[in-house]
C-alpha cells in the first residue's frame, strides 16, 4: 500500500517539498507520495493523520508550535525547543520531532561569536536553542522577542544588535515566496 506523507502549513502552494520528496522516494524505491496540505486548524489536522492512516508529516509556518497539543510523544529536542517540524505515525501513535536545530547546525558548521536571530516563531526557537547562550532575538513585535528570550534564557534586542553580530539568521517569512 502506498504511504502518504503531508506538508502541513499555511501557505504551502509555493513549497518545493513535494517535488523534492517525490524524487527522494523514487531514488530510494519507496512506494510513497508527498502532498502539500494548507491547514487552518493545526490540532485537527494532526489528529486526522492518525484517523486517515497518514504515515507522517512535515510541519511548516505557522504551525510548528500549534501542533504540539495533538501529538502523543515528543522527542527531547522538540520538547525543549517547543516546536515540531516532523511527525511520524507509528501504529496510531503520533511522534513529534524537531530536526530544524540539527539541520541548522550542520549547515552552519563550527561557530563561535555573537548571533542574532530574526523572528520568534518555530524555526527561530530551534536556531536560538542551537546558538544559545550568546544569541539575541530581534522580532518585529518586541513583546514576542522578549517572551521567547525569557523562555530560552537569552536576550531580546532591537535592530542595533544586528550591527554587533557575527552572524544573523533570518527565521522570518521574508523572502519565502
């Protein structure tokens, strides 16, 4: 039986993930399909994975935090970060993971210095976790930056922090399309 995997987010029409996954499934010889799914009710969408027998899903903007209440088991990273980007359905038990942190660290390589993270959503949470303690969060809504900074034990700042940074990581939707 063909396995179904979904991309849960809003928007998703622009995503290249379906083409990337289709090619990966083909190369690996897997009988699977990957489809984008525009979601307006993240917990209901996650519960539907179990009901419909969907093998798994990726989670993107803006739902990485909102899906958590509907997941049965979180791995340590997802629990610590407070965001999920991958869900696996194992015999009706939904497991939530965060692979953003490790993927970011692999891409960045060795780094020591001052970092600024732009944004305060799910991706920002993973990057802040990877870069702490020497990271400052900058967000268009200062209150959200300060809230995330308190949760993660780091600093919140303004755009002036960018000038002092050794690396700036964009975790906003700017440029997404």
